[in-house]
C-alpha cells in the first residue's frame, strides 16, 4: 500500500510518500507525479520519503527519473538515505 499527499507552498511542491514503493504503486506514483508536475510551475520539487518502508528496483528507477526532472529528496533512515545517495550520485 502506498499513500501520497501533497503540500503546496508558494515556491515548493512537496510529495509525501508513505508505505511500500513497489510493484503497481510505482506506476501510481508516476501518474501522480506527472499530473502534479504538469499543473505546476513551482521552482522547487521535493519528495518526502520519511514514511517509506521499502523501495524495489522499479521504485528506485522512478525516483531517479524524478531526480533528473529536478526533484530533491527528504530521507531520514539509513536505508532511504542510502538509496537517495545512490540516485543522486553521492
């Protein structure tokens, strides 16, 4: 199960993701991302991963694509920080 909520501030659009980013939920995130991205002209895009409990390979690929489109990530646990570091090339 995956839950996605949006916080829309004047200069930042933040997507908060909670649950497991795997299987069909990756496609749901992609749809949600594209629908929000197309309807906004915000200079900063953030993805809050503090509520994510698991990320599979397809989830990593989706996050990498989001990063290439300018997304910044918020992570707080070791697993998620390691995945973010891998995606952003640190």
